[in-house]
């Protein structure tokens, strides 16, 4: 007899029907639950997903007798069972490693894809250190839920991460630098490293306001830059400029150090500014103070000459700028420094992508809408901090490390 419960589920009992309705047929529009006797009275939900008997291989139909799943449903069920590597699989993998056979052969023995075997071995210490019992123990521990966040469970690692975040490093830079510093250690020393995803997860789980109390400020998540204002009048052109198209190929592909990019960073209401210089190979950054925030051509030229004159000449060969009128004195700059100046095409910031990205980093210290100091000593402190941040593009080395190595190589080659 059909019963309609509070949850509006049609329940069909026994092997017979109800008023001529065949067993297993529900009231139209209601889900079916069959109380079958073939499975000790355990309810089994209708449909392909519910076609499961006591042995998880059949469903009840007719008089409560188990039927076999369709081939497609059986294959899906079997695939779900085969997701995890079993203890028997791990024993066979261990034996195969001891015999010295290839991973493809081991995979064929246990009926697995070779990539599954490869990842299993790599995840648990490689061929030299793989042990079936230890791999099973680690895997079982990893499956436990709920799982404590790594930074919550490790106060030493958490202190390291917080210190680096306070220094202005991004989560990716923190994670990459830790891997770089422990790259010579065994994979088992995972306690010394953490992924950037784990750092973000920990950060987002902090109570509201805790990030600021920890003294941590993350970069803006904005995906594109707003156009910067310029002091030049619309349509103003620079006399005698050389296009970026004429820049030497070695400067364009970063094959030879000494190619720099430059720009202005403007402060609140255009009342203050600084010039920025970035070396393309090492990403080494030099912010240049502009007295009283003046950004006319003469002031900018004098400030850049003073900055470049203090650099090693081997590593200052070209400078690429946009077409802002502050660089109208490029001829005098080149004459004083022997540095060739090239100009990007109008409205093409990607042609100076290194400098644009670096200006974004500097905005962490000088957010838009704030005044920019003309104290060169303070700008030097900012540059020192920025140049000691690890960068992914440099293999998590710092710009200062790369720049120093480039200088040493240049001196050695000329000496």
C-alpha cells in the first residue's frame, strides 16, 4: 500500500501493488522509496542512483528480488571504488620498485594508469624512499576531516609567514621563497614550506580586522591600471625622440643586462611625483625624488642624471620611457650619461610592462590619492625593501641578488 509521508515521498511496500499499481511504481510527481525485503528492509531510493542492493550491485524490482545494475551504472560504481590507491596496490608498487621495473609495468600489474603510479611514488618520497605502509599511513592521515590548517598547527612556520607578509611580500613570494630556501632538503621537510593557496586560506579565515592588527597589507586585487595623468598638454610631442622600434634586440629580449625602463608616479592632485627606474633583467628598482614634486622636463632631467651617474656604467646602457613631456630633455640626459633613450608608442604601456608592474608595487607604499615625498633617503629605504622581495619571475631570488650577480659577471668579463 502506498503511503504519503510528511516529506511527500511515495513509499511502496512488499511485493504486491496497490490498487492494481505495479510494485515499484510511484505516484506521479513523487520520488520513490522502495522498502525491499531482499536487503533487510533497508530503503533504497529509486532510479539509477538508487539501484543498489545489499552488495551494492543490484536494486529491488518486482517482489523485492535484487536485479543487476546496467553496465554503465556498474562501470561508474567501479570507477568510484578505484579512485583511491588501495593497500594492495601500494604493496604491489613497493614490490615493483624493489624489482627495479618501470612504472608502466607496475601500472599494468595493478590495472592503473601509469600517471597514478607516478604520482603515488613521487608523493611519498620517490623510488628510493617509497614504503607501502608509510604511504598508506600518510594517505589515511591526509584524508581525515576536519583538517587543521597548516599555519594554525605550526606556530614556527606561521611566525615566519607573518614576518614576511609584514615586510610586504605577497603570499606567492613568501611560499616561493620558502621553497627556494629549502630546495636542497628532502621532500619530507614539508613542515618548513607552505603553498601560497594555504597562506591565502589562512588569511581569509582570520576574523575581521585581524589582518590589520597583524600589520599585514595585501596588494589590491584590481586587474587593470587606471590611466595616469600627465603634465603635458594634449598632443604635445617630443623633438628628436627615437622610437622603441629602433631599440637593440638584446635590450628587448633581456639577453644583456643594462636596459632600463622609466616613468613618473604621480601623487595627490598632481602636486607631487617621483620618477622610477627599473632594470629589465633583474627588476632592480630605483625611485628618484623630484624636488617639491616638480615634474617639468628640466627638473626631471637633472634628477635622472644624478641618479644614473651613481650607477655602474656597465649596467646602464638604454632607457625606455613613454611620451610624457617630462622627458623632453632626453638629448641632454643622453649627452651627460651616455645612455640612449627610446620612446614607447603612445598609449602602449605593455611596451614598458616591467616598469608598469613595478609602479604597482610602489603604490603599496604610496597609494593613489596620497602625497609622494621628495625625501630621497626615504625612497631609498622603500627601494631597499622592494629590491629584497623574492620574485617568481626570478626563481624566487631577489632583484638585489640578481643585480649583484650581473654586476659581478660584468666586471669579471671586462677585467
